[in-house]
C-alpha cells in the first residue's frame, strides 16, 4: 500500500499556539443570556470553537510574519505599498489598485462612485454588508441565483451561478436602463459557499457588456472558487488555481476583494479597476475617508502580510488540504444525522436547520435556535442564515415574510483548527440530532433597523 502524505496531511506544521476556553454548561447559559441570545454579542473568551466567521480569523504563516517585520510605515509611497500593488497587479491584471482596510469599506467607496440612487445592482447573491452598502447609496440590490441553488440536496457542482436567463430578461426589460452594476460573488457565500463556474462568469460578463453595464467581482474567496473550478468544471482540470483566478479577474471590469478571507490576514482589502475615471472618483473618496491612496487605512506590516498571503493562498497543496478538511467535516455531520447544503464548499458548511427542527416554525427562528443550541451544548459559536437574518419583520419585530430557507453557517477559519476540533463539532451536533425537540424557539426583544442580525437581542420561548 502506498500512503501519499500530500493527500493526507495539511501542508504546514504548528509553530505558535493559543489557549482556548472551556466553560461549563452553567457558565455557557449565563453567557448566552447576558449576550441576549445572540452569538455576535458573546465575548471571545467565552467561546470554545469559534465558527462565527472566516473573515480575519485565520492563522498567518512564518513567511507572512517575517515580511511584516519589513513593514514601511511611511505615510505616502511606502515600500510596502509597492510590494502589495505588484502582487495584486500580477494576480488581477488591473492597472489601478486602491487598498482599503476591509471589504465593506471597499464596497462603500466603489458603490458610492459607481451607483446612483434608483439604480439596480444585480448579483448572484449579495451578502449582508454588500446588500446594505448598495441600499445606503439609494440603489436596489437584486439577487438572481440559479434555479439549482435552492435545492440543498442537489449535487449540482456550480450552485453559486447567476441565473443567466433572468439576468438577460432584466437587462433587456423595462428596468434594464436602471441596472448600474452586475456584481458576481465568488464563491457564493449567501447560498451555501457554492462556487461559480468560469462559463457562467464569462456568459454574465458578455451579457453585461452587450448592455453597457459594468461587470465586477466580489472576490473575497477567489482562491477557493478557483480550486473548486479546477475540481468540477470540464476543461480546467489541468489549470492551476492561480491561472483560473487570473482568468476570472480578466473577465471583469474590476473587483472589490476582502483580503480577510483569501488574503490570509486579519485585516485588509482592495478595489481593482480598469477605468481611469472611475479610479479617480474612488481615490478621492478613499483619501477623504480611509487614508492616503498608498495605504488606505492599512499599516505597512498589513500590506506586507497581504502581499505574501495572496500568493500563499493559491498554493494547490494548501487548497487541497482545506477543501478536504471541510468535506470530512460535512461527512461527519451528515453521518451524525444533520443535513448540510450539498455539495460541500470550502470556507463554510451550511446546516439545514429547517429540516432538523421541523417543530419550530419560521417565526420561532429555527436556524438561530440551532446556532444557540450549539453554543449552549458545546461552546461552539456560529450564526444563522434564515428568517432572523433574511425575513421581513413588522414594527413589533414579528415575522411577516419568512426567508426561503433556514440555515446555519459553520464558517471555518483558515489554518486554525485541527481534525480533533472538527470531530468535536460533529459530535455536539450528533447529540442535538438525537433529541431535536429539546431545542426551543426564540422571539426578538429588540433589533436595529439595518443589519438586524448583528445586534439583535432575543429571548427563548419555553
């Protein structure tokens, strides 16, 4: 028998460790009650396994930290900026690059320059802050996911795609003149971490250009999308992840990229642009609100870490190990009796809470209830994507229109958790699945008007 270490082992070893807290059941109950039954309000030192987000939560490499020591903190024209710009230009091919401190800052700057009140931004799926930033400039966010996206059990390989027929109808229809942007999110974080095919990207880009509409990428997970394309799309099996990512950027007029995901850093993002006039408008906003255009709110050591990270993240061995770990966790969870969105993505798994908890109607927020139970039973922090996040409420916080699904996202930080940590997550879910009716529903006590899920407070219904 031949044992291949490349397919069995993560391509790194641990050099620095951080202790994790272990609270007992009573302490977890007190912590969750104090947090208003909202995992976002928990303190990090109250969480054993933190799967709330993969944004800025990964581990950096020795090479990234060595590069950070060279960070040039000059206010303008720092050496670190030129190293960062060179790496981003080599990856994307865009002549204009603007650094920003995180993705939502890039969205704010880009949408402020590109969208006007009353216009429409069309996407395969806008994620929460993207949707909010579109609306904050007075535009409308319109999601056109492909038909396969809502069949959670389907093995369709590219459920992150945009619905090309509907996109064509919108662009050619009475609202076509209102479309100011087509924005493709890769991978599709709002619908199960599912990838977008190169064929779909190319077709959407062609439709947008034929109608004179800018075509941009929200490419926070450009490397993971490229990996899944190399595994699933005919004609790309012999392409490297880097070559696929380069081709994806070539198809677009520009991009906004949070580098807190596939930049392997705790902070940072960039806007990439082809058009000089659009760059000038974005740059003026950036300088006024984020920082000078050669640092954009980032320290020199951040720029250095990012310059290394955007190259490391496209290494096939790293991507193979990360995708394999997520797939193994999905299998363990499924074996424990909990359904996940199929097929498994890379950065996150999405639990089908509606199927696991049929005794809880949408107005009792089954996705949120499962997320709370994971913390109460095991100290695992995560978040729902269901009616609490996506549903429509009246002024008394009663659900008027439920979400089309009740999911829980387990976002997996990069290079952080070992196999034993993931086995523990599956084991806790397995115990919940043995008696799902023990899970109680929730009602909203208070909530903000925008991005409700971040600061909402709830109470359990006994």
